[in-house]
């Protein structure tokens, strides 16, 4: 991929897999990772960015590979002591992880933009690809549920382990939030735009809601390719399939491709999925289940070679 | 000491020793510990109360006995990761310790008073004596130095290891801060008032500056006894002697007794100190160097028995 600028839009664990695959095969200056902020929240006064942290820990090699998030071998002594105090302990705060939150919160308090702080964390961790939060503005995904009404994202996702029945999603603040200058420039200069196999509703749509992202993507006459998060009518991880059922959608890769609509002009489905055709969207079936780091690099490689073959 | 209410004013490590001695020999309902807040500060967005924490950890048995502060066996994984990020690491943040700060900060943000939060922490740690910060208001000890100008207390004490030359002390906010209702009530109901062998200038004076403490103490017709922090022209720990020299004061127990003036009517000096007489102040010489927990109980016991013998 000589001198091709690749931009990938990612959420958390699923996004981190493709990001790591791409990072293994592309020169760092050619890869830009744009990460969702809809999951970000404040907890114990700490600004926590779960998706960005997962990407940072994954690309730096710090990640706990069993979970796909958090720092490998991290202790939870602060969390254990918080339990002694009767404090909330539903969100797993690892001790090294807390440093990330403390550093970020302190720098934001000092007036730094989230984009700048994220770059500082990446540099300190030896991550040499560009990692940009989609916006420096506030935007929070709110999950409206049958059982508990409106839940802040992490309450839905972690505290209630995504078990409540989703009735609708709200992207609070998305009307006024603006994509950062860095994100806009990266998309304007991209030769290839990828959407990682992240949750379309929870991770990708929040980014597309942030002006001018959707329109800017559609305007770019370059390959814009999403990778299916659905393999064989199931989500690889997390609530994507469950949410599709709750939204009365067919659980399929085709549903995802149609959801992205004209934002994409290419789609990577899985070899085990039922084939489908969507007008204006080129499709390829690959083995998209990334288990090892080699799998991740292989899939990234196959996707980019397929895209390079487009006439 | 049947049904004698004892109140002890304390700073950090030195104060914790006497507080632990008293806690070993008094029924918990008869002991109230009033702790300095002049050392409190904000760091990484955390409200840290070093003196209260030292008392909490000491009375709960959690304390690192080698240092006299911090949690025994605590890890510093958050701090190590903060160093990776290039963050400030001059203040030792233990991982369990951070939980104390996070819990306190969160409860303050929710609107709880510092007094209430301190009580919650004490209860959770099994500390059954009353522990009250002297005020819920802001009051910060500022150390003016030759080398660095005005230093926030922890910068002077920890970052610069109390090496700069003190020119004067400022108790910022002390004019408007008020002692809490709990502190006032405890002093009003005290049968014995003790001032621990804490630093007179850095730990005790900040409390005495908070209205109506000095006047209230003076008004109480009960034994009001300070314990010398100076043994043989040296401070047991910390900068008391150094500060006395910098303030052109003789480094002696007598200087301390005269500094407290009419706030006290009794003084415990050490057997190795030069004897002295201060009008209106009864004096006894005891072995005040508390090394073991048994030493602490023994000194507390001797002091209270001496006081009970007053006619």
C-alpha cells in the first residue's frame, strides 16, 4: 500500500482488532484511527474514554488480551479499597488504568483538548499511528431501555451488562458537536476509509452523527469500506445482534451494510454469512473472525489488497 | 478515666501516635480527634487530606508503620503509570490510598461535608473514635520560602522535602473559615483537651487560627495540655526544629510551651529536655518518644493520670 492514507473508524474491542491489523502492515504515517467518544463518561471525577483506552492499550501492546480491554496484569487495589468504602465498583478501574484517567482528566482541566491529550497518551505509550477522538465536544450515547428508562452508556453496557431491552438510542450532544479539525483533515486526505467491525449502532453511528462526518465521508470519491461485525447471525462480541433484534431488524451482515447506506461503497462480509447484494456497494466475503494478531494483520491485508484491485 | 471526654488536636504522624495511644486506653465514645486541614490539597483533581488520612490509617491499623503514613503494603501502580505519562509523581499516591481520595472527592462533589465524608471513611475502616477535620471550610497553610517564594504546603513538605528556608507562614482562608459545629461541641463538652506532639507552626497553629477555636479553648476551665514535639533540641520527625531556627527561636520545649501561651495550662515535656517554668502552665517531664504501640498507650496513660491528679 505505498503512500496510501488509510483512515479507520473504530469503537472499542472489535475496532481495536482491525486497527491493530492495519498498524501491523502500514507505515505509521499512513494510518489514522478515529475513535468514538459516545461511551466516554465521568466516574469518580475521572474522565474515562473506554474506546480510546482500548485502542491505546491494544496498539501499545499493554492490553489484557483475554478481555480485549484494560491493561494486562493490572492490579485492582484502588477498586478493592473503594469497595471497602462502599463506593461504586461496577466499572472495573485497574490501577494502571486509573493513571490514564487521572492524567487525561488533569490535562483537560488544564485546558488541553481531548485530541491533544489522546496524542500525549499515545506518544507516551509508544503508539506511533495517529489516534483522534472523533470530536473534542461532548457527545454521549444514551440507551433508552424498557426496564430502566434512559441509561448512560456505561451503565447500560457495564453496570447492566447490556441486558436491558433497548427501545431507542439517543446521541446526546451530537447536534452541536463538531468533528475536530484533525479528523476532518484526515478524512479529506484519506485514500481509503474503513469502518471497523464495531457495533454499528453503539460505536459507529455516534461518530456519523457528528457534523460534518457523514456528509464528508459521502463526498469522498475513495473506497469507503465497512467490515461486518456480524458473523453467522451473531455478533463476535457484545450486543450488536441483540440490539438488532430489539430494533426489529434481521440479524445479518446485509442489515449492517444497508444501515451504513451511502456512507459506504464497499463491504466486507464473512464467508459464513448469507451472500447479499446492495446497490452501489461492492462486497467481498472473507474470514473476518480475528483471533490472533496474525489473523488481524491478514484480514487488514486482504481488505486493502481487495480495495487496491478496484477498477 | 471513667466518663472523661478527651479531645486531642492532631496533625499527621506525630499526632497519630498520641491519638493511637489514647484510642488504646479510652472507650471510643470518650475520644474525639480533631485534625488539621491546612495540609489538604488538590492533586490530579483529587482532594487529598494527608493528616486525616494518616490518622485514619493509623487508627485502623492499615498504616505503613515504617513511614508512619500511607497504607501498609500498598502498591504504586497508578503512580508508576503516571510516570510513564510524564505526570507529576512527587506526591506518593498508593493504589489503596487513591481509593480514599477518589471516594472523598466524589462525596464532596455530591455535596457532603468533609466532616461527613471523614466519618464515613472512619466507619468503613472500623475506626470507632470520632475524627473531625477542624473545619469544613477551605484553609491552606502556605509556606513562604527564601528559595521558591510562596509554596503550597505539600510542595514545601513533600516536593521540596521541607528543605527550603522558611521566611513566614500564611494560613490562607483562616480569617473566614469557621470550626465545624461538631468540633465546637466536642471542645465544649471536653473534660480534657490535649495538643498532640505535632508541629506547632505547621499543624497546630493552623487549627488555632480557625475561629472560634483559640478563644473557645482558652474559655474552657479544664486541663488543656500540650505534648512537646521537641526532644533534646530536636524534632522527633519533620521540620519543627528547623523551622524554629529559621524563625530565630530557641529550639526547645519551652519555646513550644510559650508559643501555645494561654491556650494551654499544662505541658508535657520530655525527661531529656532542660526543665523550665512558664507561669500558669503545669509541667511534667515524661519519656515522650513513642516508638511502639505500647509506648503510645503508656504515654497517653501517664498524661491522663497526671491530669487526673491536678487539684
